[in-house]
C-alpha cells in the first residue's frame, strides 16, 4: 500500500498544481457556484470520459486524464462549498483556499487508505471504464440527494460521494499513468 500512497500523492500534486494556476488566473470565482452546478460540471466531465471510452474518434485534443483531473478539482470545490457555504462574491484568499484544498484532500486520502486496507486494493484489478461508471453512478446518487434537499434515509451524505469520486478519479489516473 506504500506504493499507492506515493502514486496518490503524485496524482494529487498534478491536480493541485493546475488548481493553483487556475486560482492565479480566475481567483476563487467558483465560490459562487451552488452544489448542483458543481455536480453538473463533474457530470459533464465524466460523460465526456465515457464518450471517449466508447467512441472511435475524438474531436477535441484533450484526453481523459485532463477530465479526471477536473473531476478531482471540482469535487474538492464542492467539499469546500459544503463546509463554507456558497458565497455571493469570491471571498477567499489564495492561502485560505489552498489550506481548504489540502485539508479536503488529506481527509479524502485517509478515507482511501482505510477503504484500501479493507478492500485489499481491489481497484488495481478494475478497468478505467469501470471507475468511470462508478463516478457516474455516484453523480446520479448526488443528483438524487440534491433533488431530495440533501435528505437521506440510510445513505451516506453528499460529501462522502464527492470523496469517493475523487478517489475513483485518482485510481483512474494512476492506471492511465502506469499504462502510458
């Protein structure tokens, strides 16, 4: 599992670097997005990945890897929004945003390590297409929870679903990095 932790950190490092560059370009304009808007952005990215996996031709040069990175970063934004609430204007400094990003990733990585221990790294035998399908399934669950005004009877909350999507996307990127 030590290798998984290092691979995870390498993927997150690339995601974080892109997030920081976009923060320099745009600030934290994403703070105005409501959760359903973030969910829809993640859904668009997951649908594009699935399309790339199913279609014979590709018309846009960006591949699945950049979309998985987008899924990770949008999920982190959603986790921050859950904790801080939606803002009417960008309201966080770069330092606050980076601190929040790092905290959400640390919690999500710990969840991965705990589940990875219990499941015996079963994800290593999974296909990237299956990980994509699981992300889409989680998105449909989140949409249903959002439609139910955040209420669940027996299910985990929205935040746990965003964390799972981050971890599935990291696993997919690890697979893509080792197979390329």
